C-alpha cells in the first residue's frame, strides 16, 4: 500500500521529514496568490510566509515523490504549475478541479489524479471513469465502500483514500482494498513505507 504524507510538503522542514521517512508521495498544496505560486494549506495568514513552489521543487530536486494538490478556482494555477514542471522530474498532480489537469495533458512526467471530497463529486467521478480511464483517483475515505473501490480499480491502478490518520482508518482502508492512503501521521506512514 502506498503511503502519502498529507500536507507535509507545505513546508521545507515537513517535506524533508516526510522524504526521510521513506513515504511514497509527499503532498503539497499549491495556490496562485498575487501572481505567485505558493505552497500552503488553507488561507494565507498575516505575518506568515508560505514557501514558493520553486522552493519546494528545489528541495525535492530529482526526487519523484512529490504530489502537488492544485487549489483554488482559477485555472491559471494549473498552467503556471505546468510551466514550472516542464522537463522536470516526475510528479503527481491532484485536484478536485479536474479541468485543471488538462494543462498537463501529454506531459509524460506528470501523473494526473482526480480527487473527490463529497458524494456528488464521487458520482461525477464514477461516471467519468466509465467513459475513460484515469492515471489515479484520490477519494475521501468515508465515501468509499468495497464495491466502489472495485469499480474504481477497473479504471485505474491508483486509488488513494484520505484522511487516514488512525489505526482504525488504516484498517478500514485495507479492508476496502485501496492502493494507497493519505495521512498526516508520519509514524503511521513510516510503518507502511
């Protein structure tokens, strides 16, 4: 089972710590703010400085274990991230705004992951996957059942569940048959890695 460090890539220290534990992927949330790509979770807070995407990419270097979660509604974030990744190392790109993933079409170094956080998004995702396969999906754990996971696996080999932050969550994810878990718990992830 793949181990994905949730939000660990939102700081240089967090990225380094997650990579050191041997996780399979480290998630970093990317926003476009004031014409700059910054990495953070949620709203920008006064007095805090979020690292830029360039800083995070520099720390990751050639390591292919970075998963960028594109945030916000502006499609421009995707085109800007695609430019930053051109001819770079292999990465995964994830978003709930699936149209953003078109900016990476044809990029052999980018694995595009469709995300769903609620029942409506999951229903739309399942309908989309019946028409065409995907590189991967990332689904909120509470939405998943064994039959849904089996259906998703027919369209992609990568089915991630999130959040999986407790032993009970992990046991449920294993029973469901997902191929990876997204967790804020580095100790839990290090046991998987």
